[in-house]
C-alpha cells in the first residue's frame, strides 16, 4: 500500500480537520452534550450521525479502525464450564459449595503430583473453573439464591450497587494481574499532575477529577482501568444524560492519563507508545461497557468500544446469560494482563524519539 493511502499518509490531514473542528465548534460546558472530538479524541464508540467523528472524519474511519485492535478471539473455556455448572436445574448455593470443594481437591492433587507433564495446563484449567465459581457465587448472592428475580432493577442507590456488585467484580478482575481495585470516588493523581503542570504559579491548583473506581498497577503505581457507574440501574431512564456525560468523562480522563504516562518517560518512540492501551469499564442500566483508548499515531487518540455485555439478572435466563457474562469478564481479565505487561515493557524499554508538541 502507498504511504499516501495509509493512516500515516493521512495523519496531517486528520490532525488539521480535528483542529478546524475544535476552533469552529466552541466549548460546550455540559459534559453530556460534549463531543470528545473537541478534546482531540477520535470517537469510535458513538456511531450516529450526530457524532462529530463520523461527520468530520468519515472517509478516514476505515483506515483508523484498521489500526485499532479489538478483542476478537475469545477463550471459551470459562464459558463452557459455566454452562456445565448451570445445566443443573437444581443449581443452588449448596451445588456451588460442592463444585468449589471439588476444585480444591483437584488443586491439591495437581500440587502433589509434580511430575505430570501437563501440570501447567491442568493448573490453568482449575484456575479458570475456580474463577467461574466466584462469578456465579456473586450473581447468586445478588439474587439471594434465586429468591430475588431481576435484582438489578431493585431499589438501590449507586453506592449500594457499587459496594455489592461492582467492588467484588473489580477485585476479581484485578486479582492475579499484580493490580488492585480501588472503589469509591477516587482522585486521579496523574491527571491532576498533568493539569496542574500547565498552570501558572499564582493559579489555584486543581484537585484532580473524581472517578467511581479504578484498577491500579501494584508494581508501576499507574491506574489504567477506570470505572464509572451512571446512576443506580433501577433508575436508568433518569440517568441517560448521566450516562453520556460519564462516557465522555472516561474518554477525556483516559487521554489525560495516556499523555501523562508518556510524559513521565520523557520522549519515547511511537513504536513503544502505540502498544499502550488503557481501559474504561462503564455500567449503565443492566449493561457493562468496556472501552479502550490507544494512540496509533502521535496525537491521534482513539476511543473505542471493545465489547458490551448484559449483567445477568433474570433467573430464567441464567443458563445463557451467566456463561456469556463470564466469558467476556474472563477475557477482559486476560486483556488487562496483556496490556499491563505491555505497559511495564514500555517503562522498561530505553527507546527515545521525538514527540511533537
């Protein structure tokens, strides 16, 4: 392919179009009415005609999408085991306890028999099964062991939902990846540093944006997954503006984080920087959205939807909804593992280049 037909060949044109849009559109104060292209973020999440990305960059979108990788190949082991457990019409807390004891016995057996050639594969399979049981237990707890149907629409506050469901889920996603989940209103210190660096000495320091939760690397001390809950699921209609605002908030904060991560290293090359991907997890109504932000070329930040999945709530649909949910969460966990390692490699690699201001 000729360079003029590639994203690299169109980069200057794209940057100019974004710059022209920013100068002509004016700043919108209401966050739910903002278009993130104004903040220099190419938005692949919104697909409607009202999207500035679609209007301004329509002819370039195929090239941009080609450079932004999304999850396509899913490991289905977790999904298949969940189907096996949920195939029993008498599924209850006692059944889950029996499965958990069975998994513990298998773990002890593998540990005793160190000579097995397929030990690593067996250990991995047991770990997957153990994780599946954890998620099923969480859903069972929310339904009070099948006594409470459609639990997600029950009357509860946003804080209650975060404490009862999102926090255990966030802990599960972070665990095993040298990461930790921090629930509640968290201040993004890296973003605060980035914003305050642009202020004069006599200007008031900014406190840093608040976020509903985040996953932070225990090793690198860098947050790279942001969580937002757009109001309690039971009152979704009243929170649609909240949802749009939080989606924009995630995109903007991920960009600020990305820029601060790059700045903290100095002047890294694009070769290492383009491998970074940060994530946002967003709950609205009964759906979990997983977004990502990457930089395929300098100053071309792309906000993308990796996937969305319904949160299991209706008991009669559990045999199909729980395996689907577990499959996506399991693979999101693997995705975090991959990009956490990429981020560690980014900081470790001594490659430096030129960054345009």
